C-alpha cells in the first residue's frame, strides 16, 4: 500500500503531506505556476475552468507548504 488515496473531486491520487526540502517546495510551486499558465492558454469552456481551478489549488497548496516550512525553519 502506497499511502495514497483517491481524491474524488479531481480524480487523482493525493498523498499526505510529508516533510520536503526547500528546493523541492520551490519546484512544486514552479510546477503549479506552469500548470496555471497552461490552463490560462486553453480555449474557453468547462475544461479550462476545471484546469484553472485545479492549477490554482495546486499553487495555493504549494505556497502554503512553503510558508509552513519557512515558519518551522525560523
């Protein structure tokens, strides 16, 4: 068992938060930013709206993880 669970809202596997290095968190934020830019370039429609929501949530989650990491690091 991998410790993952299925996120029914997005239909993707979600993993519990595990401690990461600052560089890994930066990469996660960059990936979320790229996903958001790609979603913004999609043609209008429900797929674009869903992609924007998912990418926005990814960016928010990554930023929160980074903020939490920095708070703990001092």
